[in-house]
């Protein structure tokens, strides 16, 4: 409207709508209406376009923000689900130096292994072992004690030695076709009482066997005697293990005129359990 006077001061009106009403009320001339109202209505159309543009931009921004938030939530929820669903790998137990060398049976497994078995305790020589019902346990009698030449000269009697060392110096166990002898350390080399086999009548084959007694590994050594027959009088075995404290344990097949070595092997597992149940007190 440059170069022409403006019939109204449009700055006095706060909104375009108020301006239009003022124009229509104050100016009745058609030309004036055309001059003033036309541009004003154009301004209104511009304002409507701007508003619509702003609304569209705001809607787009809101939509983009919503999509972004939903995406973050989806990722977060997906991570949580994956964490819950993924199984945790178990950490293998760390082996200790002792456990690597020798497997230690638990108290529960040992109790189950010897369930129903009896316990023999030697108060004199401070040890114990387990044996099944049906096994026979015996102690050395006076007749088992011998005298050295020096003892004989000194007038020592077997009865005196028996009273001194007691029958627990040599404890014998028989079970089915097997046997075992436990000789106390003081009886090393059968110094006081005979406690085991003294020899064999036929040729034998040397053999060894690994044992675990009181949590320690030992090697039993002996022989398998093979004579002219399969009964235990001809075909049998004897093995001996000496513990760290000097205790001597002998085990094997006892003589029998009818049973064979194969029959003895059926009970050998139980015999080994007896031997390996030895524990110092």
C-alpha cells in the first residue's frame, strides 16, 4: 500500500479477524472494502497456511519421536528377554591338588557303600575296619606267638608275650572264599606272632594292585599261584600292602578243595572293600 493512505491503523488490532470486522463496520464503500479487505483476507489465508504448516511439522516431529521411543523400548525389551531366556553356563569346579591325585569319597557315598556293615575297633593298636555280616573276625591266640633265641634264653613264655601284645597284634578276617590279615606295626617281620602266609607250594605269577586306604594311594604286591588244578588248593592268590605307619595287610584266596579260583573272584570285590575300609583312629 505504498504511496496511498491507509484508512485504518491495522496495528491497533490484535488479530486479523478483529481487523476485518473493523473494516466491515467502518467502511461501507465497496471499493474501500475491496482495497482493505482483500489484502487482509489474503493475510488470513497466509496465516491459515502457516498454522497448517506448523501443525504438520509438529505432527511429523511427534511421529518421529514416537517411533524413536518405541524403537528404544523394543531394543530394551528385546535385550531383557534375551537375557532371561539365555541359559547361564555353569562354572566347572576348580580341582585342588589333593583331589586331582586321589578321589576322596564323600561321607554319604561311604555310608551307602558300607550300609549294614559292622565295625571292628582295636583299642590296643588304634585302628578300625568294616566288614559285612557273615564275615568272621578273629585275633591271634597264644599258639601264634613265637620266641626268639634271646627271649627263650631269658625265659620269656608265649603267654607273657600274648599278655603284652594281645591278640590284636594279628587280626584275621575270613569272608566266603577270601581272607585278610592285619598285622600291627610292632609285629614287623612277624617278630612276635605269625600273621599270614609263609610261602607257596607251586609256581606263581607276580602281580600288583592299586588300593586307596584312608585317602592314600598304595600298591599291593604279591603273586597268583597256579598249580595242577583249578581249585583254590592249587590256583589262588596272595597280596600284601604295607601302610605308612608300618601296618601290614595281607589278603587273598583261602584254600578250598572244591571251590575254584573263578568262584573266589565272585567275592573279591567285597574282600577289597574290607581291606580298603581300614582307618587309623
